[in-house]
């Protein structure tokens, strides 16, 4: 194995998660992408949805991201998003309400759905 | 005489309660500075990573983006003025407004039309009182700015700059806000947000802005967004693969960068606002203490005078009685 990845998941106003991992799975506008140690440098735009980080001890950290992007260089992965929330921090009940309130606001609705999906998959 | 003493005692009591209020305000402000600084620190990882990614994307694409480079002579500018929602902060808002006026004058001299976007009730009221048109007004956010607020402001500004000039859009976005240097020193800064100043050397306009009068403290150094934007040619970036393409990544990153810039500016201004408020309230508390001391002295003198007068009246009365008795 080429080593491990340093991963940070950062939202606009705070750092959501950071640590080392084996693999990071995210979905860019071009399709799903899996990053392991030794990956070539990439800058990709992420679609609103889940990002999965598999840690060394076999656990998985799942976060929902909105308007984010992914930057990989020298075994450092930065997932940056205007909004990002870990699966365990998501409160499905309040997100449901947001979804109802979103109405015609497609972006808000998508973000709410992404979070529900992440919370549900946990 | 007795009335004067009563009046003095009443004033001492009211000064005392005023002092308590300003003292409380001072303590609140001190704790809010720390909170604002913590938010600023929490936002740092995002800013840094964003700037790095932006540099990488900008170094690869051909840089022809209206947010990156000015096209032609600017004819219209948006100026974001960051003031406070509440008073009791000394000259905080006044300083920002003065600097904004200086910048407005400067831009007008260059033949530009200036559109104010105002953050904070104090600034909004100032513009409204003078019957000036505001193109954006954002209130009730300066105490504790959230990213959503910054996003809203940035979206409005971006919409303005993305609209062609002929259709009423703007060519440049400037911001006048207060920078938190440390607990005792904050300075008002005027900066150009977009188009981003790419060169190492700040352009003439920039230098004039930075040196414009009205700063809260000593002359502003010409620290500009240039310091955080593509400038270091000697720094090499890894050859990134872009998904979907460098141009599209750049298109998506720039609005995020704008949001981040506005957000960090608001946080910086918020910390400054609380620091200014703390200082103003500390001065008020000190003054109240001094006033109280003076009033107490006066009250003591008045009390003493009253006692002396009573004694001399009694003595005088006794003398008069004694004189009357001996006759």
C-alpha cells in the first residue's frame, strides 16, 4: 500500500472532519470518483450528495456536502463545501421540515434530500 | 442647602447605575470579541484550501474571466459598506462611513457611478437620512454574521457584476470595512474585491484607496486581496486533473471565493465592532467613575457646609439668647 491519505472535510464556517483514511469516495459532476493514496492531483466539482471516507480502522465517515469541490494532491484530500454535515449530525426531522419549506427552491430541496439520504443510509 | 445635597445624592445614584450598565456592556463586548475571533479561526481552513484550489485553477485556465481581469474602463462600481447594527461603539460606524465617502469621491472623480450596498442599521440609516439610494441593505447580522448572510450579500454583488454594464450591471466591487489588527487597534480598509488584483504590484487606484484618510489608526499598509490571490509565479502547482474542466472549476470556485471573502470580511468587521464597543464602554465606565468621585466630593462639601451652618446658627441663637437674658 502506498500509504494513507490525509483527509479534511471543511465547510465554509468550520472544519467538519479531519483524519487519515484509506479511501475517499465522492461524486463529481462527471461521475463517482474513488481516491486512494498515490492518486494523481485532481480538482473536481462535487454534486450535492454524500462523501464517504473509509478510515484505517474500517469505519466509515459519511458527510453530505452542498456546492462543494474536491482537491487531491500528494496524498492530501480536501473536501470543501459551502455546507457540509456529518451523517450523525443530521437531524432528519428538522431536515424534513426544511424540505417542505423549500417549496420551489430547487437548490434547497436538493440539499435537504441529500442530507436525508445520507442520514437514512447510516 | 438641604435641597442641593439631595440633588447631588440623586445624581450619584444615577451615575452608579449607569456605570453598572456600561460595565456590563464592556464585559459582554469582551466575550463577543473572542467568539468572533473563534469564528474567524474556524473559517480559516476553508479560505486557505479555497485559495489554493483557485490558484491552481487560475494558473491552468487562460485567465479570461471578468472576475479576474478588468475589461475596459470601469464605469460603475458597487461599494459594500460594512457598519454596525447597534450604537455604543464609539466612532466605529462613523469611521467606516467616512472612508466609504472618500472612496466614493475617488471613484466619482474617475467618472464612475457608485452603488452602495450597506451592511448594518447605522449605515443604512445614514444613507436613508440623506436620501441616497441603496442597492442592497442588510441588517441584523453584524453582531454574529453567519455564512448564509455572507452568501446572500455575495450573490447580490455577483449578480450585479455578472450583468453587462449596458443593462445596469457594475464593473467593479469594492468593500469598505474594519480590519481587526488586535484588541486595541482596528483600522478601516477600502479594498477592491473584484476584479481580483492579480499583480504583485498594487495598481494605482489600490494604493490611493489604501492611503485614503479616515483610518481608525495609523496609515493602512497596502495589504490587498492580491496577497491571497494568484501572484506567486515561483510557487509551482501540481498538475491537477480538472473535472469537468479548468474553466468550469474556476467558474464554480469564484462565486464560492466571493462568498468566502464577504464572510471573512464580516467576521473581521464583527470582531472590530465588538472591540470598538468594548473600548467605548470602558471609557464610559471610567468617566462614570470619575464623575461619581467628583459628585461625592461635592456632596461631602455640601454636607459639611450644612453642618457648619447649623452649628453657627445654634451658636448665634445661643449668643442672642444669652445677650437678651443679661439685659
